[in-house]
């Protein structure tokens, strides 16, 4: 009986930078689009992709808020 090697562990999405999450998401999409994954693998990939997309969205929202706060702070007249 042959054993399948376990997938290498991937960091939790909340530990990834935007660039890391985006790059992994691109790889997940490419793998799904290749059509080579089994149904079980495709479901795992899809779930990982959803988590990565949520991470990217969260980081983008944080960046937008930081930019908006900076713009607002700069627009305030100095006392």
C-alpha cells in the first residue's frame, strides 16, 4: 500500500502579507483552472482561495482607511 505525502503546511491566512496572499491566490486560481485537481482537491483549493481573497480584501480595506485618515489629518488646519 502506498502512502500519499501530506501537503506542505501553509501559513494561516492571517499571517500573510497582502503580496503573499495575492500570489498564493493567483496560484490557487491557476491550479483550479487547469482542471487537474480531483473534486476533493478542488474543494480544498476553493476554500483556501476564499480565505486568501478575504485576507486580501481585509488588508486593502485597512490600507484605504489609513490613507483616508492621513488625508483627513492633512486637511485639518493647524491650530
